[in-house]
């Protein structure tokens, strides 16, 4: 942790399982499904469904969650703005991965087709 000069962002130590229902709710409010949210997460992280379920059950932090992930090679194709910040310009690698996921969930909620969301 010594290499991080700035203070650790609160989201890094937040349990992924505490934010996951918000991803699902956001999607479902727009007529999308939990299965689509899970597909996006699996695509981004390289987890299979049982690994994703284990992380949710274990209340893995975002830091631990993405440390265990094998990020999709096409994740760098995720561009655009989330919360007023360009995801491709986020300097902290962990924060960028979290923003990638936020962006993909936003695209799902906005009605984008899965083929477009799952770049490549």
C-alpha cells in the first residue's frame, strides 16, 4: 500500500456485495435483468458465475474483487463519462476498473445492446 500516495478511496474497501444490488436495481428499473448484469460482470472480470457468487457471499471488497479478476483485454475500449469523469482518463488502476463497471451498467440501463456493451 506504500506506493499509493493519496488516501485510499472509500469505495476500495467497500464490499462489492453492498453495491451489487444497486447495479441490479438500476438495470431492472430500465427493463433489463440481473442475468445481464452478471454477464457484464463476468465479461469484465473473467469470473464464472460460481466465482462471482462466491465473491458476493464472501463480501469481498472492491480492491480484493478486482485483484482476483482477470480483466478482459477489451476493457480498454470502454470510454465515456461516468459521474462527470472520463473513464479512459482515470489514473488510479483500481478506480478505473470500478468506473469501467459503472460505465457498462450505465450502458445496459440506457438500453444499449449486449453485443455493443461487451466490446468485441
